[in-house]
C-alpha cells in the first residue's frame, strides 16, 4: 500500500505502508503514487473514506477483474443517496 501525503506527518503513523511525499496537486500526487508502485493493478482511494471496508475493496477488485476494464471507478449508491438527502439538492447531485 502506498500513501501519498505530507511525509513528515505520515512517517511512523501508517503501518505496512510506503509513504510518498505529496506535491502541489491531485494529478501530480496520483502520478507519484503510480510511479512508486511496482504493480500492474492499482486502486486509488482517498484517505478520508470512513465507509471504505475490506469487503467493499474485495468486491470492487472482483467486479473489476470480471469486467476486464482498463480503468474502473466505483460508484457508491448508498453514499450518493446520503449526500443527496443531506444536501437538499435532490437529483441534481452528480
């Protein structure tokens, strides 16, 4: 597992994780994480996903391999519904 972020703050806090120092923007940080990986298959996930579980990651990997996509992006319907309800903007949330 690779975490891209402020190395000074993250060092020693994340077990079994390679720390890659972050850059100025999302695109550069994603590129840094990919470059640090030796794997052909990569999952990108934000670190602030409290509802992300090992089971959901396993399911996503299984479905992605089954579909054979080059790029797979998960859509979490429960989270979308919760955001729509909390925001009050209804179906306009994309």
